[in-house]
C-alpha cells in the first residue's frame, strides 16, 4: 500500500515542512501586523534573539561541544554542528577577512524558504531575519558580541544565501558586586 | 525532535511579543494545517467518509506532526468528534508550574487551527476547540459544519 511504504520518509519530510510552513505563517502574520518590511525584519530579529538565548543551552547540552578557542573554531561549530542539528543543512565557511574577525556562511539551500516566493510589494523583507537574531542571541550567551546580516538571499534573486558574521567584542562575564 | 523544539520556541516567542493573540495563533495553525495536509495526502487515495478522514487525522497526521497517535477518538456519529491526547507534545515541554499554565491555551490554539486547516483542505468544514484536563493530557473537540 503506497501510504504505508512511504510513511517514514514522509514523516521526516513532514517535520521540516511543518517548521517551514509555520515560519511562513509567522512571517505572513507579522506582515499583516506591521506596516513596513523594515519593522517586520526587526521583529523577526528580536524573536530570533529570544530564541537564540535559550537555544544555546539546548545546543550545548545536546552537542557536548567544548569551549571554542577562537572565532574560526566558532565558525566551524556553527556551520557543521549547529546548522546541521537544527536546520539539517551544513553551510560552508568562507570569505574570511584578513583580520580573521569576519566570515561568511554560504547556504546552497535554506530550509526556511522552501515553497516561498517574495511578492513584489515586499522587496525589503529579509525573510530569514530570524536566523540573524538566533545567532546573535546564542553567541551573546557565550560571551561573544557579533553582528550578523544577510549578504545574499536566494529569495531576492541571488544564487546562494550568504550570511555574514562579524566578531565585535568579547563580553565580560558579569561578576556580582561585592565579589572579590 | 529538534524541529518540534524550534517550533516550540517560535510559538513561545511569538506569544510573548503579542498580547491577545489566541486567534492569530489559530489562524497561523490553520494556514500551516492546510499546507501540510496538501503535501501529505498528495498520493493517498480518496477517503471513504467523514469517519475515515477523522481516523486519518488521528493516526497518520498526528503521528507525522506529534510523533504519536491520538490515544482515543470518540464520536456521536452526528458530526462531533473528541480526540484525546494523553501526552500532548506541545504541553509536555511546558513545566507544570502554575505560571506556565496560562500559556497552554496558546499552544492549543495553534493546534486547533492546524486540525481545522487540515480538515478544511480535505473538504471538511469544522470548528475545533480544545481543553486541558490534566497536564499534559488534552482533548480536541471537532464539530463538523454542514456546508
């Protein structure tokens, strides 16, 4: 029976589709709630940040990755472990700046944008802005302030999706007042 | 598992940003349910009748989305169905503490929309509501609307 034999593959596909469809419904709802694309981008970024600050705990618990010694190691962990774990894709890490403080994640395919087309009146929408927020929030919890933005986006006509990540500074751990 | 996790976080965060958003969540669920059922039933044969559709929702659909089947399906054979999930996955991640219980309706609202959307694209118009009996068990009530 065709239904039964396809059950396991269908189930896996359904899961990623559930997430993709839910994200799409979320963005659609935000577009209805807010007047302009910039505001929606900001909201997605903010939500992503809230997700990231919690997701990092889940990630560290499940991946048993130790402390990264430098930004290059961080980049590798993000691409090969984190993206794989949560989005099922492994972006490539390229375009390092000479100072070693900036790199690109190149995604051949972005699971968030399956089935998605940007309508003409939303040309300023950075659909996957949530990801920027998640990365910023998660890294802030491990004492790294970073700037994350989309340099290329397949939804806006580019060949690949490119996320540019820049290290800003190390965040000192807060020591409560009165401690020696 | 991690997909459900992400989903959880996304819904939670959306919920925190917007005050009274139960109907928005239900609408989001509706859109998602419509999309999912379209993809899922692309190659399945036609359903015999309404009960067949509900069984599909309880078994195949619920398993694909929540990794388990509905535990109990009751009907009065006059268009009302009650679906009982004794360990509803979106609720198991909420701690049992009282301050979190207030969020339970929001997760249920999304799922009600999901079911309503799925049914809608199978040609069944309905109203879906939910109630939590004892965490994490909950019941979804489906009232078929004659078109």
